[in-house]
């Protein structure tokens, strides 16, 4: 009985916070929704700090489930992960404040991420649960939304992509015989829009290492191309760096391969 009351209270808190976030965040339009398959799709987007998860939850179709760092769904693991991932690049004199803040937000973060349309993502021996749940959701007709950037600069639009998320397509094919489509999406918070590009289908007959490289490169190239063809605007980067270091979509920079 106590657990049911706790779950009910947690759900209520989530709904209230979600309503408030939508109210103050404002509307984000989805452009190119016709490029998104109704099922058997993995949408891959730039993270834009917290903007990616927010617009994914608020404005993507209800059948879209978001990969979320599993640590943000466990109250005990939130503080260390939140400080390292969100605020570790802030000036050192501010670190005590952000370390304290990481503990303060832990209960709320756990509540929100456990009630949103999320799949817990792990990079340790729990990773199999991530793939199992993802395949199960896909089999139910859900799509996935993944933000695969890692802490290595690539160009003025993106940080480099991790590639192992593409393995979900191999597992899904083994279970269903269906090849997933990976769909690029560029999120532009300053324009209040997100742009969906044309997808690329996983080829089950190719070597998985080659597929990882090919698909990840296609997605990064397409997201970059979408962004650079838009009106000039500030790009919100993956890392929470000082705003004076933000670039625009017209500041052409490349990192050698």
C-alpha cells in the first residue's frame, strides 16, 4: 500500500513539473516529421545539454522512448553523475556550489526520469538490460530517441558520436528479421525547432563494425548538413561550457579524422 502511494505521489510530481516545464520552455516545432517512420526507427540527435531530453519528452510522438543515463534514474547515483556530466567544466571556484546542487536535485531527477518515456542506459555490466528493454519497446511499435555524443569535439555542430548504440539494430534483426532505420535529427533551441532528416537503413548482411562506422558517419554528416543550411544561430553544444565559447552554425570548424 505504501509503495502504491509513493508511486502515485511520484507520478503527480512528474505531471506537475512536466506541465510547468512546457509552460515556461515554450513550443518547439518539429520540421520533417514525414521523414520519421511510424515504427522500427531509431532517431539520433544532438544533445544540446538538457534541451534534447526536454523536447524529446514534450514534443516528439508519444511512441518515442528516450535513452537516458541510468545514473539519473537512481537517486544514489545522481550526485556524482550530475556533477561530472553537467558541471565539472564550470570554473573551479564554483564547484562546491554545483556539488551541493547535485545532491539537492537527486530526488527530483530520480522522480522525473523514472516517470518520463525513458529507457535506462548503462555502460557497465548492466548494458544488456538497456538493449533488452530497447528491443522490447521496438517490438511493441515504439521508436527510440538517442543522443550519442561523447566528450570529444568534432565540429561546430556536434561532438563525436559513440557507435555501440547501433548494435541495437543487430539484436532487433535477430529477434524480428526487420532492419531498423536510423533517422538524423538536429535540435536548434535558439530557433525553437527540431529538424528530422532522411534515415539510413541498417544492413544486416554487412559486418557490424562496418555498419557502426557507416551509420554513425552518415548521421553526423546529415545533422551537420541540416544545421549549416539553416539561418545563422547559436548552437547549444553537448558540454556545459561557458556561453562565450558557443559557436554558430556558420562557424565552420572540423576535427581531423
